[in-house]
C-alpha cells in the first residue's frame, strides 16, 4: 500500500511539472502571461495610433512580442512614420519599437 501511494505521488508530481512547463516562456515563445501582456500592449498602441488625428490607423499594423512592438504598413509621409514611432514608444510597457512603416 505504501509503495502504491508513493508511486501515485511521484506520478502526480511529474504530471504537475509537465503541465507547468507548458506555460513557461522560451526565447522564441511567450508564456501565457506574456501573451496576455503583449495583447494589452498591442491594443494600447493601436488605440494610441487611432487617437492620433494625423495618422491613418487603418493602414498601420501593430504586433508585439515580449514588449517589442513592430509597426508595419503604409503611411503618406516620413512625418507619419516618425509620429507613429513616437506614439508607440509613449505607450506604457513598450520596451522598443521596430518601425517598418513604408511611405507610399
């Protein structure tokens, strides 16, 4: 009986370790918490760009990974490229901005 109880405890511990490791982050993958945090950052950056009257927000795509924001899409001027980068950097939680916007 004692041996069976010990085996069940060991199996339960292994199962717990395996399930928790599925939620951990790697260099190329976010943890569940980081995914949620980055979703919030992306939403905040999109809202900030939308609130900026000089930017056409429908042509600007925003993605984030571990606090690094990437802007892509098309804008009308170099001023808009610069302004979008400034707006994105001003959002709380943004670590860095990769500005890949293209002037059309």
